[in-house]
C-alpha cells in the first residue's frame, strides 16, 4: 500500500481501514471507493483535509 499524498510506503495500520504515513505524517482511511485524509492536530484529534481549519497546511512536528 502507498500513501495517497506522497506515494510513500512507510505506512502503519492504526485501526480498521485506518492508516498512518510516517513520511508525510498524515492519517487516512480507506473505503470501497473513497480515501479520506486527515491531519493530526496538536491535541491529537483528527482534522479532515477538506476542513477549512486546515488552511495553514499539513505539517509533521519533529522533536529535536
């Protein structure tokens, strides 16, 4: 399986039909004919990419 955003293969399974991409730090769900992509908010909640609150763009926070 490849990530629908970056086409990376570093995919982990989070739940039933839920996956996380370690390359671009997004979570996505797969259904029969649809893929929904989510960004992880600072509080750990999921924000769908179609959501206008995501206007700042997706980011992957990395602690140094």
